[in-house]
């Protein structure tokens, strides 16, 4: 009987400790799997988008010169979110101003549900002198099968062949920002 109690107690401890450690380990394993799955994957640029630049709308052909650059940085921005749109200023200060834009293209895909509201309210506040890609159908996500990934896995640095080289948003992660800048200044 005593032997049975010890076995039950041991089983309870094993289950308890396994439960305590497994969520973090599982999360880390999941992140690692996502990164491995995306790393080196060819990125597909949506062609059914509009480009807004200096308050004028253009077709996707406006992007062709940018897509030929050695590096491309793509980011998804939620255009209905004031804070998200304001992050464009951070991109300019922390990354764009530190790069040779002759070699690097910045492709900001703005997901908007109400284009008129975006243009009337938020677009007027953007000081970034760079074309923005309006993607109201979320082609950025759908064309690249990113539906199941959270926003940590929706910004990328691409190489000349449009393969994903670095994954993640460098704005709130100094190590990632350093990685981006080191790669861009090679």
C-alpha cells in the first residue's frame, strides 16, 4: 500500500512538473518551427494592390523599380489603427534613415478596411516620403500563406530573389534591428 502511495505521489509530481515546463518549451518549439518554415521561402508580392504616393493613387506597376533592389523590407501595417500607422515614423527614424535606399526597398503594405477614412484622416498625418501599398483584400497575408501566423511573423527582409532572409519587426527588438542593419550595410 505504501509503495502504491509513493508511485501515485511520484506520478503527480511528474505530471505537475511536466505541465509547468511544457507551455514554454512548446511555445519555443512552435516559434522555431515557424521560423524554419518561413526562412528562405520565396515571398510573393501581391499585384492586385494600389500604391499611394504624394496623395495620388497608382497601380502595382509603380512598385517594379523597388522590386529590383538588392534587399526588400516588407511590413504589414494595419491602416485602421492610429498607433500602427504612427509606427511608419519609427521605421523612418530607426531603419530607413540608416540605410542606403538605393540598395534597399521598403514596402509597407497598409491593410485598410475603409480607404476613404484612411486617406482623409491617417494618411494626412504620415510624414514618410515613401510609397505605401494599399492592400484592402489582405493579399500580402493570403498570397504568402501567413494567415495562421501572428503579427510577429509578418515583417520580412528579402534578398534579391525575394527569399525571406530575416523574419520579424525590428522596431521593438534592438537585437533584430541590429541584425537588419548589419545585413543592410554589408
